[in-house]
C-alpha cells in the first residue's frame, strides 16, 4: 500500500497549507530530516508556523488510513456505552470514576497500540508465550518454567504467624493439591507474615515453583491517619515480593493471585520485575517474565494496573538513562517514538522559537551547555478539540550540575541525570491516558535542557526577563528549574487551560522534611487538591499539602532591583519555590507537585520499587486525570465533558 505524509493538527492556529507543502518537500531532502530507527517518524528542522516562528515539528507518516485512525482516537468514546446501575460483565467501576472497557480486550488493544513493540516497556530478553499452548511432558508436568504466586493473610493479633488465612484462589489450589500446601506450611514453621515468603517446589505438576507470600492483616483498609489504603499497598508489596522471588529462579511465566485487588496486584508485579538493563550484555540481563492473572476474572482491573505500572516504568526508564545518551534532543526523540505510537501528537521546538517567544528564563538556564535546549509540546485529544485542556508542565533538566553555583559535595550529582523526572512523568502519564482512552484533553509542556557551568552560563546577580514581562534576580544558578518552568507556565495561557499541574524536582530541603514518604503539593484550589489526595490514597503514592501563604510571596517579591527573586532566605525553600512559580501562573486552578524527595527509591521502603529512580508520582497523576475526566462535580474546578452518543 502506498505511503503518504500526514501532518496532524497539533497547535492553534492550524498549520497553513504552505507549511504542509514545505514539510513534504523537507521529507524528500535527506539532509533536512533526522531519521528514527523505526523509520516511521522524523523531526523536521527549520519549519515555520503561521507566525513565521522556527521550530522542530514531529511528522509521522503511515498507511492511507492514518486520518481515519486519528479521528477514531480523538473520538474514541463516541461508541462507548453509558454506565448503568445494573450489572454488566463488560463494565468495571474503578474507584470514584467509571471505565467502560471490555474484559476480552488484549493489553495492546486496550492501549490502542502494541505494547510489546515499545522498547521502553519490553526489554530485549522478555519472554512471550501463549498460556493456552503450554508444553507438557508425558507425565503431565510442565516443561516450561511457570511459577505461581499465592497469598496468605494474617491476623493483627497473631504476629508470629501461627494462624493462616488463604486467599480465595490459594484455598482452591490448596484443595486441588489435597492440602499439600497447608501440610508443608504447618510443618516448616510460622506462616509467612507481611514481607516474608516461602518457596514450595513441585506442589502441582503444572508449576515447578510456588511462592506463598504474606499479605498482612485481612482486615486492613483505608487508614485515615496514614492517608493510604493499606490493603492495596499490602497487595502491591506481596505481589512484588512473590514475582521477584520467582524471577530469581528464572521463571519465564508467573501466574499471580489477585489477592483481593487485581489492579494493585498487577501494579506491584509489573513494577517489581522491572530492571534498567538495556545497556548490559544481553547474556547478563535478568529475565523479565510474563505476568498473568490467575484465579480471578477481573481482567479489566488487571490490565488497568498493568497500564499504570507500564507508565511508571517508562518514567523510570527515562530517568535512569545516562545523561550522555539522553540529551535534550535524545529525550525529544524518545518522547516522539513512544507517544506517536499511542496516538499522541508531539511538537519539538528549538532554541530560535524560544527566543521569539521571549522565554528568557528557559534560555538563561540552558546557556551553559553546548546542547541546544528544546521545548517539547505534546497533546492528547480524548474529547472534542475545542474543550479546554488540562495543562501538564514538567521540569526537564537532563543533567543538573548546578551551573556556576556547582553542587557540592560531588555525590550530590549522583542522581542528577534524573532531574528531568517531572518531564518523564508528564510523558508517561499522557501515554497512559491515551492507553486508557480517558475522556480528557491534555497539553504537556516541557522545557528540556542541561544546566552546566559553561563559559556562557548565567551568573549570580544576573537579571533576566521571562515571558510575561517580569524581571527575575538570580541569586543561585542551581535554581534553574523554576526559571524554565516559569516560562512554561506563562506560555500555558495560549491554550486556555482548564487547570495547570506542574511537576518537578525543585527543593532538596524536602529530603529532611518529608523524605520519601510523600511528595509535597501546593494548590490554589481546595477541591482540586482533594481530588489529587484521593488519587494518591488509591495508588499508595501519597502527597502532603504545604502552605501558599502571602508570607512566602512577600519574600520572593521583596527586592529593589527586580520584580521577583529566585531565592529569598535559607529556610522554607520549598514554599518559597512554590510562591515563586505562583507569580507566573495565569488566573486558573493550579497544582504544584515537588518530587525531589520521592524521585529516588532506596529499594527497601516499598517492595515493588528497586533501588534507583522511582518514577513517582506517575500512577497518582494518571489516577488524578482519570478521576477528573470521569467524575462530574458541578462545584468542582473540572467538569466532565459530555460525549457524543
């Protein structure tokens, strides 16, 4: 079938016909295009929009039915049935929002793209096999390495595990094996409690190894004091511990017990087996097993959990990639390759465009590096294009040395390759929204650059002017993130946002105040924050609200030589940073999440996160967007949009 160029509308005003012709001519010139390894995407340089502004534009080309596919993606909810109060086996109620997804859909169909084709989600040594075609020996034993994870509850008044309470599926397996599991557990000591497991071999001919994991208290539920759903968090930890144990035994396929929450079990399992090993010799890589739900028919919740976990793993992958490989242009290429497959539009704009748009803060922060800065825009249309979008702003510093105010001591630079965690979260959350087909429009804005102490780097005492015309006095070049995000927040007014959510690693003081327990959140709307808090309870990735008092605003504006200063005092820096960003937001509802303390996992706090970049709070953002998209609240800041029937 013949291939033709398709330029998708990605910003307002629409692309002029002359621009389309120029794009077609650019594709014919090999010197003007940057080919991707997939040979389906290109970044066209020195294109011009209707205002004559230079930028890179992501161009995708495919078969003749691309336009129809794009229209189906934008209006994907048109043919969906309305949720009714009567029982329907094809419908699944997920928390406070509703999802109409057929259980028979595969993961790839649920996402609108083939999951296994994404290099960020499928390591090279991932094994795929059809569970219906399991090879058996003459004696009926499986010749494939298939492991089974079963859960067991404990009582809060039984800390030594003398009593056991099997899950529903574990009880069925125990009966099927003539109580072999019960007999072995009774004779080998205490029952596994939370954080413990036991490996049983050859309990069933189908499964060479079976892991019994302790879930915790059977009566665990939402803990108001801890602000977390303890049962779901216990299920995530137990599932991760079980699959990780079988992963060490080189199991190719792992069947996982839902343990009462298929979504939480899928999240814990998929997050637990993930490893960053793309740069290792393939012979030394750890096998990434295939995960399947077993003993439960709630496949919709299982697939939704896999999607959320895949989004967080994508954020972890981006954050873990070394800065010499993931440069600003490399980040843009990765975003184009990942998002375009999911039906998300991408615009990659260059330095000249930022200069024309008068983004002085963004350009000043990037002056010290030889790598050209890039302003990345992504757009997902889950409903009508004229509906106000939710604007997500992510800090995208691919490496932050602190500039001329170099970070000290040297080990402070250890994780600075992940200082673009905010941008990675925006990319991953938007991809998940497209995968789950959320009825919401999203516009992502990410200034991508490096902060290095080059000869042209900004200096302490400089005064720069950002997009909204305000002058900023620079005290510390290590506070570059808030400068670039200020320009992005000002630029968001171009899209008439319904609300703005910005995410970034900005204040290291949170390491001493909140630590990895929660991300700091600031908001000018109580209802919007409450929705975020509810989402955090559901995902186990908590947020804690800090104040936006005038006390902090007065500190950042109290300067004689400029309108705003990037640093006021040595105390309350997380709050003063939020107060600084508040000076540049348009008059709309706004949320600011500071993830400096939660961007890195120690590998012990949560069983499902290994040591390294955590990818938090990606799942919370996905759940937050889903609740806002599908929850109708006339008094809230966001109203669900009516879909065409």
